């Protein structure tokens, strides 16, 4: 069976449809949602598949959206139509196993049964083998700068089916619709399409093979790549030579300001940093910016101005805590998260105290929670601000940790104790 026919085979398309439907996502430029696409496919499927086979199918432009980055800048995302996402996913399902055989063992981004945690563990392995100087390579706007001709040439080394290569080319050059205006895309692979992660790995596999040919230890997750060497001199030499390779051979741009030679304790890789224990062994920990990120998120979710029920608020807080702690489950952070937990408890007590509103209700609630009558009366009628009241010993007694847990609130330390893996 020709490769294109494997992609368009009914079972493969059904699997791709289920994958796209499960991931939900926003509609593309045609406005058709994931829930509405089935009817559209029923009406147009045969026509679209015929056009794909005859190379007359024209993918619609991706819809550009911007999402904020941690540094305050914006990241461009391109959202294809739901049907185009299905076709791209069908391509990924057939092409991925072919390219998987070529990919490096120390490449972890967007690959089956691999994740950020694997990349960090591998980096630790190199650190503990004595490779303690890190070359941090930052690719400037990678997804926007990919040279499409070079990428297609690399794809053609492996994929000999011209129909499939033609379809990939069409998705690369489909264009972007921004504020109603369609712009050509002569460079890049829109971040947001189902096939973009695979194409990025195909392009950056060229970098992986160059690093392997030089005998270098490296770890890459998508476009986040660090190279680990044994001396500062070697690190500076590698940074200079690899920068030349990336820019001249791959046609990409290395961000000179962010790319650097650094030490493990000053590194931020996939949200992690590293520290040495008393036995001289390198261990992972969340980077300072990762702590700041969860603090900002919890502050946002416990903002008193948000008018939602306490149950819904706790649900959102728990979701954020589980996600953050599960991601950093291999990190050492027991002491650091206790401070965040204490701050979270204070802010939740403020919310509850504010919800009680009137002094009579506050006094009644405090009495029910075991506070002495005279103290309950004074506390309910105090003129102190919410924060000061929330930090008093008596409110901590009334709304204690166990009562907050029974209310359903999860703390970082609880989740950490549950999922932490010592490495």
C-alpha cells in the first residue's frame, strides 16, 4: 500500500478523528468546532479525500492567536481547521514510527513514552558523571524560522512518496490568517498544528546527529537543548562551533543573548535547576521562576475580587497544585513548598472570613468552630484588616489545616508526599 493510502485508510482516519476530538481545541478559520466537524466531514469527506489524492486539495490558512509568555512577550500559535488537524494527525500516526527509528536516544520532546522528566533525569546522569559545565542553546523563534525548503529536503531523504511530501509542503505554506488578513508563510512551521512537533523533531534531529558525531553529551526536548561537558574551556568552544553549525547548516538563528555557558546551579532547564547534596550528588529542584509561577497562579485563584463559590475555587486551586507538583515530582522541594502552603492557607482563610460578612455571622461561626465566646465576640467585631485577622492564632485554630483538608483543599506538601519520586 502506498504511504498516502495508509494515511487516508479509514481506520487511521477514525483514530485521528478520535484523537482530535479528545483534545478538543478551538476552531480554525472556518469556525467549525470539534463537536460540529462530524457533519461537515460526512458531507465533504469523499470530495476532500479525492482532492488530496489528486494533489488539488488546498488546506485553509491557520488562525493566528497569541498567548503570553513568562517574560511578558507573546507567542504565536497557528490553529488549523479541525479537518486539517485530523489529516495532520493521520499523517503523524503513519510517519512517526518511520522517523522514530532515526531519532536520538537523548531527544525527548513530542515522542511516544517520553516526557520532560526523562530529559531532566538524563541531564542528572551526565552531571553526576562529571559533565558539570552546561552549554545552554536558545533557538530564537524556532517555529517561525524553520527553512521550509531545507526541511522538505530532509523529509525527502526518508519519505519517497511524492504525494505525502506534497501534502506536507501544502500545510507548511498554507498561510496564516491574522485579524482577517491572510499572510503567506514562506518560513516556519506553525506552532499549534498536529504535525508541527514531528516536523520540528525531523529538523532538529540534524542537530542531534551532529552532536552525536562529535561525541558530545546532550539532552534535547523540542527546541530546548543543553550540552554537558567537563570544562569551561570546552563549553565555550562547543558554544561557538555549534552556533555556527545551527546557523549555517540548518538556517536557524541562535539567540546570542540567551545562549550561554553556565553551571548547574544557575541553569533553568524545562523549569528545573540543580543542586548538590552533602554527598556531592547532583539533585533536581524547581527553578526560582517555577516557584514564582505557582505563587502567581495561586494568588490569582485566591483573589478576593473573583466572585465564585468556595467549592469551585478549591477545585481550581487543587487542579493547579496537582499539575505543578506532579510535573516536579522528582524534584527536592519539601521545605520550599511549606512556605507556599502557609501563604495559601492564609489567603483561603481571608476568603472564608470575608464570606461570613456580618459580625453576628462571624461570631456564630467562630463559636461553632470552638473559639471561646469572649474571643469570638472581639474577633468578629475587630477593625483589623482581613490579612491581619487571617494570621491570628484564633482564626488559624478555627479554620485549621485539617478543617481545610476536610473542605477538600489540597496542599502542595500533601500532593508532594503522595507523588514524590526520589532519584
